[in-house]
C-alpha cells in the first residue's frame, strides 16, 4: 500500500506547493482534482495537465487518482444533463491517463424530488456502461464513491450496481469516514473488496453510532464531526483485516482536513494504521 494525499484538502495551494509540501511531509503518491476552484479545468487541460505531470515527476510523487468535480450534468438523470456528464466524465478519464493516474473518482450526481430512486438506479447503470468503454480504453478505472447524496446507502446496493454495470473498469472508491456515521466501514470492505480501486482516509465521530436510531428520530443524524485518524468511530484494525483478506494493496489517500491534523501527522498515522 502507498500513502497518498488529496489536493482536496489543500485547495489554496499552488500546484507546485502542493507537490513540494506533500513530498516533504512523507507521502508516496498524490491525488489531484479537476473542476471546482482547482487549477485543473476542462478548459485549460492542454496547459495544466502537462504541468501537473512535470511536477509529479520532479517531486517523485506519482498521480494515482483524479477526482472528477468538473461534470456539469448528472449521471442519475436521463436526458441532456446525463449526456453532458457522460461526455465530461469520459474526457476526465482521458486526462487521468495523461497524468498517469489509474483511478478516477466519481460521485454520480444527486437525487431530486422528481427523480425517483429506481429510475436513478437504472440511469446510473446505463451511464456507467457507456463510460466503461472509455475506462477500458484508457486503462483508468472509474471508481464510484459513497457520499451523502441520498443514493446507494448499502454496501449490498453498491455491489449490485457494480455487478449490473459488469465492467472491471468500473469499481468502488472506498472512504470509511463517509459511512461511519450510518454503518461499519469494515462491512463495506468485505462486501465490496474486489471492486475497491482506491480509498480515502477519513474518520468520523457522531451520535448516530453512539445513540442508534433514537438519534435519527430526534433529527440529529449529523450531530457529529470529522476527526483526525484514529480519533473517531472507524475501527481501523478491523478494516485493515478485511482489506488484507480481499487483497487490497492500493493507495490510502488522506482527505483529513489540516485543521484536524497536520499533513505530516496524518502521514505518520496512515503508516501506523497500515501495521494494525
């Protein structure tokens, strides 16, 4: 396994400062972002992507993952916005290949009151089947992350989606902090093991885990917070046991905000977690 860091937690840094400081802090690999307020955009890919590749080589910090924030559509819909998202996702995969990344993170989109769940599921499967052709061609896996968008809240449901897509080039981006509020992340590792392409490292503490569904009924479902690694509810020892059992040896990429722990401390903690 490699210790990685995501540009997500250093948005105010220049690209050179991101690579320089990440390398100095002890990281092995990096994750960059396209879209949002980050330096890399679809509109400037020809200028910025080569710069990222050069800095990656200069600092001996390979880019292993690209986060796709650039999509202006929604893969869960069926129409023009889905078409836009498919096109931009496929372009993101091509950019990831240019950067040398083997994984590209995607969160699919969002539900709306008018978009019914079963329709969103069918739309997602169909869109990912289309995207899988580009993923296979570029040799860059598209990895779906579980996020709080009201969709795919069960590891069995996530597995069913990936089974239905039916491509080894479409997998799962594992972030144990994201499901720690609702469930037990090591359960997800066992069920989705063969699909895990990369993982973010985050931790969470909150009252849903402490107080059960009583807290949900009280409306305090998000009565919690992110923490430094090993300070929250994620059982990293059990998680590592499951990851070893399924043979995961990919990157473990920090998404720990710097107000919770310095990037140096987080790198040291990830190394410790790897020994659990």
